[in-house]
C-alpha cells in the first residue's frame, strides 16, 4: 500500500513537472474568438479589396461564431489602414485585408510600419489578373501592335492607371521596360476614374481589373488585347496573355490577403488560415470570385509570407528598371 501511494505521488509530480515545462498559452488565445473581430480595409466600399473582405467576413462569422465587422479606413494607398493594424494589440481581433500595393514599400519610404516585421501574414485570399484594354479609336488589335505603335510614336500614346504605385501603373511600366517602348502615364484617383478617362478618349490604353471593364468589353466600348498573368482569365478565355503573345514570363496581378499585427499567437494564425482556406473552397464563394474575375486562393501563413517576399523582390526590380521615384508626400 505504501509503495502504491509513493508511486502515485511520484506520477503526479512527474505530470505536474511536464505541464509546467510546456509553454503557457495565453487565456485569450485559448478562448479565441470570444468577441467581434474587425477586418480593416484601406479603401472605400465597393472595390475589390472591400468585396473580398466582406465575402470572408460573412463566412467567418458563421464558422467562428462571432461577428466579423469590416471597417473602411481609406487613405495613403491603403498604408494608413495597414499602420493601424500593425499598432493594434496582437490578439487576433484586429485584422487587415491587404492589396498587392503593400508589396511596394520602396515606393512609400515614409510609411510608419515594416511589412516584414510589423504584420503577420495569415492567408492569401484571391489573385486578380489585369486586362490590357484600348480605346476603339487606337489602331491596334493586339499587344504586338501596341508596342510597335509606341515605338514609332514614343510618348504619344497615353496610358491611364488607377494611381501612382498601383498594379495598373507598374504593369505598364514592366511592359514598357521589357519592350523598350515609351507611353505617357496619366494617373487617376482610382480604377473607375481611369476607365471613365479611357471611355472618353482622354487616354488611349490602360490595365484594369477584369470586373472593372468586363461590361465595356462585352459591349465593345473598349478592346481587350492582353491579360497580365501567366494563365488566361476564366472570365475572358479568348483574350491571350502577354506572356504567350509577346513576353514569356510576363506576370503581374492584383491580389488580396489577410494579415494581423506581428505577435498574434500561432494557434490563432493557424485557425484563421484554415478557416479562410475552407471559405475559398466553398462553391458559392468560389463562383462569386470567379464571376468577378478573381482566382480564389487560401494558403498557410508560411506560404503567404514567402509570396509577399517574392512580390517585394519582383516589384522592387520593376521600380528600379523603370526609374520610378518614391512618393514622399
């Protein structure tokens, strides 16, 4: 009997020692989520980032059992919203729906956060190819003819963009530097104003998101001549990629992804990443994204972190080759 009591006492001591040696998980992380979660969007309602955030929010509200609230905080090309999240408590209750512009830190040297240190990647949500469209009056039928015209009449062809430092800006800079052609940049304050400028003939050509010009393409108000990604868009299967038509390896795209502040507990990152992945496999969600011209994703935090780093390297090279000066105001 004494031996048995001694054995049981030693067993309890051993179990207690092992449990004490295990890393302690904060109580908040163990109970997560137990209140509403915010997803901060750095743009006005209605754009691709906002639409993606709200689609994720609706589904996660169901699966996590807590309200997911989308807050729009436009300003500074989305960097103001990123800075807000970077400075938030790392508890998983304040998240950031980023766009690809976050991978262009060399264009914004004064932003008050470091993408590599102050934000924790959770999951890539969706990829969106850009489509190269021209005004019908421009005498070109494909990308080769556009490049030939730009070489013949340097800087006389005007191209619009959604603004300085956007994917629609850098996509054209990559095309120009890769083909040694020259077009003149006319930046607008957003994708919709740039499309209005194209329809009016104020500019001759631009890159746009697919949903932004799909109606105009189908109505033949603009001409689609190339896709920016390696694969054709399921929404525009007859439009060749620039990669296949002229420049092997040409690849630019808008993308959206979910991040939190650095220091969010690992179990919370993994939970959110898993649930985002499940959401992007949901048939209704996938169909909505595909109809909007986006390719649904869903990745691990590690895969998304590696993707962001590769995007920073790619666009730093584009910015350097094009000699684009940083925006300092």
